[in-house]
């Protein structure tokens, strides 16, 4: 059964750059889905997340 996941992208100082909620079966897959959602919604934010992300945290929503 699919689950809701929160994918948190943070920079080196620990500041959150983006938080995306994803509904999928596996937590590791949630990161790629979140990146795809960001790219589709806001290409500039997607590029920022790609360049600035230092840590990615996936948690149960």
C-alpha cells in the first residue's frame, strides 16, 4: 500500500531549501519522485535544490 513521505532538502547550514510530499510505496523512490515534481512545477527551484542540497531526509508523513 502506498504511503505519504515528506522529502526535506537542506543546505550545509541545515536550512531547509524545499519540502515535498510524495505518495509512493518505497522511501528511496520518494527522492526521485520529489525531484521530478520540483522540475515540473518550478524549474528554477529544481536547479537551486540540485546545486545547494547537502542532505536529503525522507520521513513518514
